């Protein structure tokens, strides 16, 4: 009996590894195609990168302006706020590189034109395929630059960082990406039910501009929105708070609750949306 | 083998697919009114259709625009959930969308494409290789065969956006067939193509069916596609099935006339000819006169004999009317 059950476990483990290998292979192939497409339009990629760097410079200018008036924001000094900003931008760059455009195109075009058909008939998870259908490799460049900025400000805050807090930070960072993916899925699922779902995605993206500051500086209803409906706080404030050993059980519990809530809600909305999908006339 | 003794590969029983749409009154007031009050109505895209399709069959799905052809294909391929009814394709419930099922069929829509627009078609083929988990050896072999059959080796590495419509359609077919699907749904695959390219694709589909034994459902507005490829046709109108059988039996059932094409040695009176049938055309062709007559099917041979006796006929030909005309007749009969 034990032999049989351990064999079953092995087979299950083997299947899981194979599925992971399969998804990585598809992911790799999609990345190759995306890179090849970007190389077809080199000038576009360069212009977009320039625009993004200009945008980041503007935000940095704003932070510096704020800190000419005060030394602390929500109990965090300039170096710590910069750490939060860099952390958020690394997460943003990762999402932008791998799945934001996929969701955006899905919401804007795929559902209304019925182009989702070609994704839905493929023998692969359609949510996975659509989310990685548009890579923006140039955003990865931003990610690398912001990672350097993050490491620089982390080195300035070394006195507050321990090995354990760094590991916890990493865990929250990954959880933050997961929650964002789930929240994006919720917003994208709205496209099955309404034609202007793109507004919701745009709101999510533009709200991120305001959310690298500590949630504590906002009135509590706004903070709650940044934590739940637009969980940008999870990209910057929460992980960095834990990195600087200033995390709390409230933040931990809240993050886990949002993770569970977003998983359940996105699964439900996506499933309902697929049932609702009516394609488009040919 | 008689169909009844085989297991159908596709089975549809009482399929219904209704869509809810709302009617908006025209103008600005209609738009404002629709903010608080919307009148919804149910559109019956497919209404109680049943049929079985057997392995290796090539079935033509015929109907006017909006008859429910594409909706049926979308339900069969699992894109849409039916409102009611039982559907089984390859033993699967299509809308469960199981990968094992999805690896065994392909859907090609003439008006939509899966090829990556900015890259050569070969890149999409490689992506499909990864998605469908096609072993490298099998991929190479199938690709070689399809490329040869469709004669597209020269264009495989040219960006899709630079290909002609016909070349693109050929590459679409290859992308859809790389995993050797057992069932193939073709939704107007020849739409917009010139007659030469239509013929090339028809020959390919015929060859593919022969070589791989694939079951094919084809919708097309070009009756040549249906005539050349399908032995069996299913006609649907406004969501209802109105005919299911051999293409020849549509002709037998609905064609009331045959066409008599005549070439005369000297001029003949159209009044005299009209006694034998409905004169459709009368004209001069070189030195001889030609005429086309519609005569009742049952008496076509007798009428021809009488005309041969009475007129200086040099040549005579008895033909079935074009299938397009017969199908038109079917729809008119049903609508009346």
C-alpha cells in the first residue's frame, strides 16, 4: 500500500514537474516571439524606453520636492522612501515586462473582436496564454536600472536590514506580484461583462503613481483602497516595511487576506466570464 | 460501411444557442432612455439542431448569413457554451476545454488569423509546436509534408504582413494542422480568395482528408467548395436544420428542372422552342444558334428527343442546374 502511494506521489510530482517544464517552454517561446517583434520595431522600443525614463525622472523630482519641505513621510526618511519607490518600480517593471500588455490587449481588443477565440481553443491555460501574449522587453531595462537603485538605497539602510528581514521581504515581494496578477485578472475579467473595462485597468495603472508612499500618510479609506482594490501598497509599503523590520501583524494578516480574497474573486470572475463569453460574429 | 454501424465522432442532440441582445431606439433620446430601461430579446442563433458525423466524413454546412453555421462550429470547438442540448466531439464535452480534446481538433476561420503578424509564419509554427507538445521529429515530418502540399517553402521566412491573402491562408492551414488534428472545422476557408487559390485550397483539403482520414466540417458561401469536397451537406436556416443528406439528394429533391443546352444548324423560332420548356437564353454563337431551355426533370429525356426530331439540332447537352440555384430554391421554398 505504502509503495503504491509513494509511486502515486512520485507520478504526481513527475506530472507537476512536466507541466512546469511545459509552461516554461511555452513561456520561453512566447518571449522569443515578443523579442523578435520588438526588434522589428526598434525605434518604437527606444522611444517607449525614453518616455518611461522621463516619467520616472518626473516622479523622482516630485519625491525630492516633497523632501525639501519635510524630513519624514509617515515615519520614513528620504532613503527609505526611495527604497520603497525602487521596490515598487522593480515590481512594476516585472509586471509590465511580462503580463500587463497582455491583459491590456485582452481588455481592449480580444474580447470585443472575438480574437480571444484563438487563445481559447489552444490546449493551454487561456489566462496564462493571454497574460504572456505581449511582452515588453524594454520594461525589463527599467527593472534592471531600478534594481540598481534599490540595491543602492538598501545599502544606505543596511543598519535596519537583517538576513531574516531580507528573506521576508522577498516573500512579500513575490506575494505582491501574485496578488497583482490576481487583481489584474479580476479587472480583465470585467471585459467579459462590460465594454469599458479598460478604464478599470487604466485606473489601476495610474493609481500606482501615488502608492509608493507609506499607506499610513493617507486617510484610512484611501489607504484601504490602496491595500485592497488597488493593492499597490503591497508592491512597496508592505515589503519594504518588513525589510526595514517595521512590519506588523496587521500588515501580515491584511496581505494574506488580500491574497486569499483576490485568488477567490479572480477565479470566480474568470470562470463566470468564460461562461459569458459570446465571441464575435465572423 | 453503413453509418448506423459506426460510432459518430461528432454528435449533436437538440443543440440550442440563444443570445440575449437589447434593442435600442434610434437617436439620442433612444440612447438616453436605454440608460434606465433596456428591452432585451432572445436571438435564437441555433434552435434545436441534431446530427451525427462519422469518422472521415467531409460535411458541408450550408446556410445564409446569420443562419447559425459559425455559432454551431464555435459550440463544437468549445468556444461557446450551448443554451441547451447534448454535444459530443471525439467523446468529449467541448466546453470542458480539456487539453486532450483540444489537441485533437483544429478550427480555421477564414476571417481571423492566428499567425503573428510581424513575424514569419515559421515562428507561429514553432510556437504551436511548443503549445501542442509536438515531438520534434513529427513536427519536421508534418511540416515538410504540408509545406510541399501547399507549395509554400519560399514564403516560410517572410513576415506574415507581407504575404498575400492566399499565401496567408495557406500558412494558417499549416499552423492549424501541425498537430495532425482528427477533426477539422473550416469556417469559410476560401473567403476572399481568387478562383485559382480557391481550387488550390480545395485540392489540399481533399488530399488532407484522404491522407490523414480527418473528419471535416466545412462552411462556405462558395458552392464549388461544397460540391468538390463534400458528399454530405447539412443546410440550416435561421437556426433550424432543413436538410441533411447527400448533396445529390438535394438536387433530386429540390431541382424541379434540368437545363437543356442546344446548338442549332439554322435559326429557330423562340416561340416554337417555348412549347418545349422555358427559354432562358437564345443567341448566336458563331455560325450556329444556341439556346438554353429549362425543362421539367421527369421529362427531360423525352423533351430532348422531341426537340431533336423537330429542329435541326447539331449538339445537345442535358445538365443539372447549378447547386447555388437549387439551394436558393430550398431557402425560398422554406421561407414561403
